[in-house]
C-alpha cells in the first residue's frame, strides 16, 4: 500500500491516500477523513449502493473493500516466535505454517495497545496486521519490546495494497482470478498464488465482516492496484459484487461483535472486561500484561454487553446507558441500525449485575431514556456450510 502525502504550506494535518484513492473518487464514493486517511465511507453514486446495500451484498453475495490503510509488521529470525509470544496474548506456538490467529498487544497493566491478526508465514517468520489509527504507535511498541530477541522487525505498512473480498460468494469471485485452490484454504489460514497475473501474492482467508472472505496483498502501484480492483469487480458481477466503504464495514463488524480500537478496546479497558479472554492464553510462558491480568481477573466490575433497542431510537457511540430508575451505569461503545438483522443494536460497557440477557435498560437519546434490553452476542453468526 502506498500513501500519497500532500504537505500544504500551512500546518494543516497531512492526509494520506491509498493507491486506490482515485478509483474511489471516479466511482462516486463519499470520502471521509478516517484516522488521517482519505477513505470511502460509502458509494452512493451511479452504481446505486450506499451503506445498507453494501452491507446486504456482503451478507448475501460479495463486496470488496480497500483496506490498504491497515498496517503490517514482519518479524523474522531465529527468535521471532519468542518475540511474538512476548508481545501478544494468544499462543503463537500453536500456529502451523500458513495459519493465522486473532490476538492482541497489551500494556503491562493488561489493557490494549491494539488487537492484531498474527500470521505464521514460515518457520521463523510472522506477519502482524494492525489497525490504521495505531500504525506508528504499534510499530514503535513492537520494535521497543522485541529488542532483546534475535529477530528483525520491519514496518511493511506501505508495501501493499490490501483488498478484502468478503461474503459467501467471495470465494467464487476470487477463484476466477487465481491459480490457488481456495477450497483448500481454511478460515484463518493463508496461502500464496498468482492473482490477476501477479505471482506469489499472499491470500488470507480473513476479514472484519463476520462473514467468509479473503484479504489479498498486492504490489503498491496505482496502475496495478486499479487493475486488480476492477478485475475483481468484473469477476464478481454474476454474484452481485459491489464496492463497499467504511460505513458498511462498521455495521458488519458490529453485527458480529468484532471490536474496534478506541471503542470496545483501548488503553483503559482490559481483556476480561472486553470479553476477549478466550484469545488470551494465560497458561503460556510470560507475556506483557499477564501479571496484571492475573490480579485483575478476580476484580472485574464491568463487561461488554449487547443491547437491542426495544423502543424507537438509535443508540450511538458515547451515549449514556441508564438503569430502569434512570441512573447512569455505563456507556455505548458502538451503536447503529443493523441492516441485515433489521434492528437497532449497540455494544455497551455496563456493570456485571446489569449484563444478564433479558435485562431491561435505557439509553439516553436527546435527553430521554429509551428502552433497550441486553441480548446474547454476537448479534449475527454466519450460517454453517452444509456438510
């Protein structure tokens, strides 16, 4: 991914652009500043999409996203595994070559530097995918906390155009463009193959939509990136493919209860509160944050709960959560209409005693308490494939 940086004469912040920026604009995308990146939030123009249609396309067919703003870190060398084990909470020693896992980088107090996807590419090579808004912070943190290990740490964040092909027909779309046998690539595994004539392309069966799909990493060249993007759209026509922006990406991940840094996870929220303990392997050797988590486990006072609005209103990020008597007890981390579920949903931090399924609460909307109830999460689970 290449970033085209423009530095005006004034001290205005630099806005980064992915190699597909011109393509998005040509397609009529509505562009927004997202963590310093000029990114498409939706495509409401001539192709007739918009957030709801883009969301539904991913749930029922296929949609493609430019996710080149995401960051990438490579660790390689004799002690690469030791380094990854030290900085991440999941157990990377369990990874076979070609396998990936969800994990997180933690501060010593057990709160989040960021959540990451860890890929094991070879015997002594690991590839971490990090969030756009925390790229520089994450890389500096990884580099500073792996100096004692015999491995190299490289920031590859500007080396790829990353395209996500998501939805139940994503595999059919991408298979038309690659010589890799995608039927043999399990969820959270990676392979390499020729894609759109480009050799040795990394293909990961991962995504951020709670749906099946792939993410491909292609050379960071504007002409090449545009060609691949357009070839994917052409290959997916028969499956109803549409380009998708950050708006649909957010509603899709919310339906699947996939955390977003600065919302469900942050440097003030620990693993137990976030409900991500299934990915935190306390039994593995020492890792940053583990001692604090051991102490914190017996003293958890709040948790991340799913809310469904039972009265008319949309719970937005940051809104107050109230008990039945109208007292403030928590806050909404993410909230919006759920296009596929046709409900208004939210994630919120509330005290443990208010987190039982069926508990009726209120969300303060424009000064009024609007009814909501605690419901099981994730709100959406993708259907299992028929045997």
